[in-house]
C-alpha cells in the first residue's frame, strides 16, 4: 500500500489496521450521520428500490440525504484492511475491475442512471416518508479516495459527489462537540 495512513494512524502495523477496520465497521455509520450534518445534509433514512409497479427489488441503499430540497442516494464503503487493503483507496480501476466481488446492491447503485439502468424505471421509498421519490443524484462515500481520479469516477458512474470518509472526519474534528472528539481520541489512543 503506497500511502499507509488513515486519519494519521500508521496502518503498516496489521494489528492496528485490523482494529481500525473493526472499529469503523461498528461505528462509522453513526459518524456518517454526523458528517452529513456538518456538510448541510439531512439524513432521511435508508432508501429501498421498487419497480414502476411498486414491486420491491430486494435492494436498499445505505442512506438518503437531502440538501437544498434535493434528495440523494448514498452508498458508503469503509473497506480499510479488507483483502489486504485492495479496496482501501478508491480508484477508477477498483470500480472497473472488481465487479465480481461487489454485492448486487452496490452494482445496482453504480449502474443506476446509466443507459443500462435508467433511474426513471424505478421509484424509491424511505420509511417515514409519505410517498415514493426520484433521486436528484448519487453520492459515494469511500474510506480514502485518489483525488486525481474523482472527476473520471464521477463521470463514469453518474455520481453527484464522492466523499472520502477520512476527509469528512478530519473536517469534523474541529467543528463537533466534545463527545465526538472523545470518540476519535479513544480510537487513536487505542491504536498507540
């Protein structure tokens, strides 16, 4: 792995990397909710996919978020040490060449909005909402992102935005209340 740091933590120590992977596997979804808030998004719940006739497609994404009266579908991947760091940093090649490993939900998410899977053939629903909705875009969240490839990835997969988890947390560090800083400090202290 070329850059073996995440949140300033050295991942060359396999025990630290595995601990951090498990730690984020348990807690990162709650952190993402806070990260969305810090970026001005409101989490609306987990969106499920239905065909035009109302038949559930056995697909539910990680989040629906709203901002400026627009709704976005969100998938978040925090694969830090998975398969010896193969998926740690998002690149165009990772998405192109690893389709056989992705679950159907993630494949559907990546294809949604393409000619193969136009979004207007589906409708989306979140618990607590009165009606189905059509998304205004898609957001992909990944542990770390190759900044040079963001534009290429966004264009290839019709993504509105890509947020690196690492950047989102680093932005939050100085902005959030004491319990969030304590949470991150606990993880860092545990890994020393």
